[in-house]
């Protein structure tokens, strides 16, 4: 019988003496794959392109504090910013997003759609700074704003789906002569209207240029014209700082859900209430893609993963079966020699 210590030594010698060229090959392959990954290679793939134009209502009714964030009272505009942050953060790379603001009768595009991952910080910074002081007019004519958004959409270099965040508040209040005619709508389909606000009547704060509350909008002023009360040459172009002097004089605002549903029906859009983050994100994801085209898909992760596997393989010990096979071949050779 053979000496046990001699057998152990033989096993160690065989395991250590297996061809080291395999390890060198694995390491060289890993290095090569990592170098390729650094160049961030892409392959063109036919796929759905999801492009959105996020339109935010920045009229003064959006300053009403009837929403909740983290268990605390929040304004509609602050809630909308949070909703935008979360929605954009949940979008996969390759999604394209543009941002626009609504005030008066006009939707103004801040920037055309850009890729969310490549421009993530810039998009989120833009969202951080959305507020009512960016408005160029105090009135809110939502129907005309939708026509303006339609025109902005046609002027963009690529098709996009509109997501419009608003409380549905019209000011001056709607009547038979100031409604927008949407009967010949040509603004495309697939829009999503997101209602921001609650059913609780809430006063609208009136703020100064430093964003400090100086009072609340009165019923009469808000119904007349909430921006600059341009009703005479004397008041034209001047800010109206009048406020409600008594609580009962305050104009109370609610989410005008019925009106938003009417608008959605008129343009064949979808309406959803915005008080649930998951529901809004799901509704955005369920929108049909803006187009289908060949788009580059990064595969650097694939080369990096293969490099990792090569590194693991280089440092794995030889398989016990390989060692036993080498031992058997060694013994067989000795037996024939004897």
C-alpha cells in the first residue's frame, strides 16, 4: 500500500501543477472585456420610445395648501414638484422628458425632451425651481392652455405624450363667452390630465415678490381677474395687492374634477386624480409609446459582467474531478512503467 502522506503530497502537486495558462487566459480576457466596457458600446435595437412633455400649472391657485406630504400640509405646487421628482426617478433609461409651464392662456416649454439618465440632475434641478413667480400672467384659462400645449407639441422635434398637472381652476370663472372651443381638437391623443388638489374648500394665499403671504384672494377679485386687474387704463399693468379683509370674503378653491373630466373627454384624454403617487406613475407608464424606432442600447454592463465571470474563473481552484483524473493518469503511467 502507498504511503498516505505521499498520496497527499501528490494531490497537492497535481492541483498546483495544473496548467496556469488557463488562469492567465482568464485574466487577459477579463482585462480585455473591461477595456471594451469602458468605451460604453451600444447596439441599435428596434424598440418603443417613451417621450413625455410634463406640463405644470403654475397659476396662483396652485399655492392653496390642501395636499399632504409626509403627514404635513403642503401646497399643490409643492406636491406637484414631489410628484414630478418621483415620476422622473422611476422612469427607465432611454425615456425622454421635456418640461413646460402653464399660466394665463399659454403653455411655455422650458426644454424639449432629453434622455432622463443622461440629463437626470438638470431635469430634477429644473423641477426644484418650478413655482408661481415664474408665471407671466395671473389668469388661468385652462382650455386655451391646452390649445397652446397642442401648438407647442407640434413645434417639438419629436412626438411626445403630454402629462398635464393642474387643479382645473379657471380664473376668471368660466361662463358661456370665455370657454375654449375644443370641438375641432387636433392636438393628438394619449394625453394624461392629473388633478392636483382636494375636495376641501381652501383659501388661495396672495403672496408678494418675496414669496411671503400678505393675505388671501377675495371672492370678488378672483372672479374678476386674479392677475393684474386690467379693467381700466389706470390699473393696467399694475399689481393688485388687495386681499380679503374677512374670512367670509376669501375665495375658496377645490380640485375641479368634473371640469377636468369634461376636458379629458373633449380631447379623448385620460384623467386621473393625483393624490396617489403609485397610481400616477402607473398611469404614466401605461401611456402608449410616442414612437417606435431604432435606438442605441448600451451593453457595457454585459461586458463588465463577463469580465467579472472571467476573474472568478481565474481564481477558482481546480475541480476535484480534474485532480482525481490527473492522479489516475499519473498512477496508470507508473503502473505501465513498472
